C-alpha cells in the first residue's frame, strides 16, 4: 500500500470519525436543529444533513466496490493502456479487496435513506459501516489510483479524464465541506 492510498484512507477515516464522535456526544434534539447553508439537503436539519453525508460515504464505498452499473467491456482484441485500466477489471479487483477486508454491499441497511428521519444510533451505525468499507482505500495500488474511470452520470466527478485518485480526492473534499458545516451546526445553539 502506497502513501497516496494511505492519505485518502486517513482523510475518510478522520472525517467520519469526527462526525461519529460529535453524534455520540450530542443530544437527540440537536438533530432537529437547522444546518446553516445546507437547507436544500432533506429538510435542512442536522439530522438530514448527517443522513445525506452517511449516504454519500456509502455511495463512494459502493463505487469503489463496483456496485455502480459497469460499462461495456473493450471490444475483443483491443488492449487498453495501463493508464486506462477498464472499469470492470478495476471494480472487480476493488470489490475483491473489500470482501477480503470484511466490507460488503449494499452498505446501507434499514431505514434512514436520504430525506428520511434518522436517530443518532442509526446515523452512527451507517457512518461506521461506511468507514469500514472505505478502509479499503488504504489497499489501493498506485496503478489503481492512476486508472481513469469512465465518465458516469451516477458518480460525481467521474468525467472520463480524472484519475481514480482525483475522483476520490474531490469526493472527500466535498464531504469535508459537509462535515465542516455540520461541525458548525453541532457547536451552535
């Protein structure tokens, strides 16, 4: 495992751990507070934004595990360049890695999909599952991080030009903004 993969894994781990710690320390009523700047996410409350964030971490883990629809394979006889490893092969390798590490899909079990009410234990459980699944980031090789996933409407930042590392970095940066907004909302009031 390389330093780049460890850095991505550490970023996801620290974001999720901080959110779990804040949820564990707050009163249930905090989940009903407004989350400034995040009014469009569910009903705009801390609980709705937490549910959205948990769902997004789960989507990232699902993407890495290959749970998104797979594109068609390259035509027979065509060998893709190493920098553009086919998404199906990359995803199968990542899914295998997740299985070996104990991750599984679908990542979300039970209630509290985006837009639904969620209590602290449910949110904590969902974030914990996502954190476990995203631990597989640490096992990615430099070749996997340098691969260019195909453009996908279903996965933000996959434009067919960014590397997997760039896609995951952008997703985690986006998640970091959500976590920062939640930290402010937890601290207010």
